[in-house]
């Protein structure tokens, strides 16, 4: 439709059954226009600017059951244009410029509906051959130019049978010949706004005498309260029509009392909508079953006038201005009462229905106020549906009033200004299936226990009730619940969804709450039958910490209602970024990057720890140096030399080194860590403060034990540090025993120092031993060069 096409595309599949080709351009219809579409049943060619229809046009679509040609300016119908449409059941020729019903359609023997409204037809006379159309059941002639109906115009209609609907609304009827509809049986006659004046309507209704019609619709489409009828008998013509259902669209007011029901007493259904009716007289309806009084500005519910109508089953009295409810007396078959949209203010609604033992439906919604002041049950024992929505209900939240309504299955108290303070308010409603209580409030924790006895409840509406949390105890007995509406509350979590008790739930509405996320375990335990889930208008947290939740939203849009209205509010409360557009893959990359960085960080920490452990002594030395470094020239030295040696070489140091140096001439004061370090001070501090920094020279006794000692290596590295700072030969190395060259490399700087500097080598030979001590004493005593 609407593609501006000037031909039927041949690419249309031959198997299609419905083709809507409206609002295109097909000015000429002929046989070659349509491809062969043997299965096509419905063809819509509305507003296609068709002007000319040739014979056999529909040969290739001969199996049509519905043909719609609405709104085409057709100037020529070929006499055989409808040939081959033997299965056509519905023909729509609305607004095509027809001036007559004398169409060449005698082959349409299966025709059921002919809609020719909004044309220029002046006579409702049907072609004689249509009397053989046994299935013909609807003739729509609305908005034509029919002003006169004579007896011969209805001859074919009389022969067709009883199952006929005739629509003559919006025609300018001036005259109907007496007896034109006598002995005609119609299923429905619509003559709304079909007369040019009230006088023409009065005369026209009288001319319908002898008509048998199941449903009569008359009156006006448009309101015109300026029309004031002073004729109290303008509806008397109805007394001569055998009618079962009367629908009077009353759009005028009267300046004299009118008994509009006087000629409707034999009808089973009477509906009056609109107009201004000040009062209703007592009407002895004989077989009335349903009465509708809608928007008629009645200020009193006609309870007294309708009492004792033993056949009345349904009363609809809505959109009026009644303020009180009358007593309904002796109405044993009344089952349905709708008093909504009035001005009723009553302190007790339930004492008026003592005479309605079969009442099953009671609607008091959209009224100012209804008071409940006692047990509801007198005359309402059979009540199944009770509706108070948008009516202020007084007393309900404090008392248990429904203990006698054991058959009630539907209760609506939405927006009824109720504060539930008593947990037994719903006591007695053991068969209730639908409970609507939107827009009310709960005091304290009443909501935890209010529904405990509603074991048959299937539908619960608690929207806009300022609910902050739905406790498991609130729904512990609602194992049959199928629909739960919590829209417009202050919920932050919906963890209750994971409860097994809600396994029958199919619809959940939690839109317009404060939900930011739903935990994974809740999503994994959602009711299996959940088919409609509304999460829209919540401040969804679209962050990488909620990727499971966001992924679930993206993957389950088939059950989410309004998924395009689920917005991310992480960035801004006014953000219109949809959760379905969130890139969860970017979070995967971020997680991977985070893991990599974490691994790298841990690795660095571990390596740093190992390095710290490996060089812990050096770090301690650095820390000490940071407190301030002073050369031996800048401070007073306590010792001539600090001796670095392994404890395994302590015998040689004590017996040889210390004996020859400290007892010689002049005596040399040595610093030995086993003898001269201060108690209570760390070893590293002693080595630096007392040994290296407190001595002018450093003697290193190298042996295999020295190589293997961590403390020796540490002390030597510190001595090297001092050597590098002072750039002086303050380190005197003694080779106590031969050590392999490769092993000297184990001590940082030792191998290099031995390569670049002279050293002393211990020997047991007396001559060499003497020379050893002379050279060692000279090296210690010598000043720094």
C-alpha cells in the first residue's frame, strides 16, 4: 500500500491469501492487470484512482471472497466486470460514485455483505435476482441520497429472509410509504440521523408499522441540545414495531415530560444514551432483561421505578449526576449493576441491595465517596465482581468487611484513598482471583500478612503504593499468582522473583521503580512461564560490573515489554542511552586488561619482594646512608681497621691477626663484630656505624668460608660502596687460602677488585710470614693517598 505503483508486481508470490494494494495508482482495471493468484481471498484496492473497470477484470483472482474498492472515482463498470467471482462474499463499494443498486452481479450468488455507503444512491431497491442470494445478510446504505422509501423498494428485501441487517443512517429521509416494511424481518435496522427533521422522524417511525426487527438503532449521531421537542408523543411510532432491542441515541432535550419507554415495554434490551432526561416514570416493562441509561443527566437512580421488575438482569446507569443509591426491592433476577461515573456520596453502600439475591456484578467506581460500615453481604451473598476504582472508600482499611463474600473473585479498590492498617482486611476472600489496589498505602508491615488467606489469587496489582520492598512473607501463599503489577513504587530489588512459590507467574510489571540491577541468581531462577516482564523506566546501572544483567536484557527482549525504554542512568539521570545498545564486549576486553595488569602487578610485587629479600642488607645500608654520610676524615674514628671475616676463620683472626696487630708496636686497634658491636643495635647498623664508618681501614679476610657467607658478602659490598665514595685505597684484602677464580665472582666486586688492586697472601713460611706482617702494618698505618 502507498507505494505509488501503477501495476501489480508479477513477483508477488502465487500463494498469498491477502493483498492490500490501497493508495496506489491503477486508473484502468483489465484482465491483464493481475497475475494468476489462485489462493488470493482478500483484495483491497482502496483509493487507487480507479476510473474504468473492464469485463473479466478479476479472472486471474477468481477465488476472491472479499473485494474492497472504497474511494475510487469509478465512471464505468463493465457489465461483466464481476464475472468469475463466484465465491465473493463481501463487496465494498463505498464512495465510488454509485447512483443505483442495479449492478450486474447476478453471478455473485454467495454474496453476504454489500457495502455501498457514501454514494449518490437515491433508491434502496435491490435487483430482483438478489432474492435468490440466500446468504445475503448485510446491506449498508449509509450516507447516500435516499429520501423516499416505497413498498416496491423493499420487495426483494421482504423475500430475502430474517437474518438481514439494513443500515440507512445519515440519509435525508423525508417519506416512508405506509406498510413499506410490513412483515419484513430484520436482524438489525440502523436509522440514526436518517431523517431530515423531528417531524419526519415521527412520521417515519409510524410508517415502520408491521416491521419485525431484533435490534433497532435510532436517534442522532451529533449532540444538538438546542433542539427542544415539545411533542410528548414523538416516539409513538415504536408502539407498532415488533422490536426486541432498542438503542436510542438521544441528542435532544424536552420542555415537557416525555415517557420515552412507553412504546418499548415489550423490548428485552433498552439503551438510551445522551439527551437530557429529568425524571423517569414507572414503566411496566414486560420482558425487560437489560436497561442502559447513559449520559442522560439523570439526578436519581431509578431504583423505585424499576423495583418489582422480576425479569431485569442488567442495569447500567453511568455518566449521570445521581448523588444517592436507592433501595433495590424485589428484583430477584438482577445480576449486574453498574452505577459508575455518577456523583454518588453514600455512607453505606451495601444496605440498598437487600432485594437482589442474585447480584453478581456491582460497579461503584468513579464516584466521590462510598462508605463501608459493616459486613458486606446483605443481598450480596452471590457477588462475584466488586469495583470501587477511583472512588474514595471509607472504612475498608480498618475492618474485615468481606467475610460473607465467599464467591467474590474480582475486587478493584484502585486509587480509593485507602490506608490498610489491619492485616485482616482481606479475611473471607478465600476465592478471590483478581485484586487491584493501585494507588493506596500500607501502614507499617501490614503488606507482609495482608494476602496470607488469598490462596486462589491469580492477579495482584499493587502499583503506585509506595512499596519499598516486597517481602517473601507477603507472597508465601500466592502459589497461583500469574500477574503481579508493582509499577511506580520505590523498589530497589526484585529478589523475590527467585522464590519457588512464583513458578506460575507469567506477567511482571516493575517499571518506574528504583531498580539498578538484578542479581545473576535471580535471573537464573526466574519463573519458567514468565512471558511479559516490564523493566522500563528504571535507573539501570550500565557498568561493567553488571554485564550479566545487561547481557540478559539484550538476549531476552522477546519477553521484555518496551525494551527500548530501558535506559542506562549510570552516566546521567537524564540519559537516553538504551541498555540494549550497551557494548558488553568492551567490558570483556576491560576485564582481560584488568586481569593482565593484575597479573603484571602481582609479578612485579613478587619480583620486588624477591629482590628486597635478596638485597635486604643493601637496602638497610641505603636507608642508613640516607640519614647522612660522613667520611672518616669528617668524623672521629674509633678503630684503625675493621676486619671482615667469616666466623669459621675466627681462630686465625684471634690468634694471628689480632695477636700480631694489637700487641705489636705501635699497637693497632681492630674492630671485630663479635667483640666490639653495641648490644641492642641492629647488625647492619653496627656494621656501618661501628665497623665501616668507625674505622680508618677495612681488612677483608678472603677464604672459602668468606665466599659462602652472606654476611661477609654484604659487609664487603658495603666496604666497596665506601671505597667508591672516597676513591681511596682503604680496603686491604688478605687471601687466607686459595680460592678458585670462578668462586670469587660470587662476591659482588671481589673478582674485579683483585684484578685491579694489590692484596696480601697468608703463608705459613716464617720468612714470608714476617714480610706479611710488615706489609700489613704499613698498609694500615699509611694515610690515605
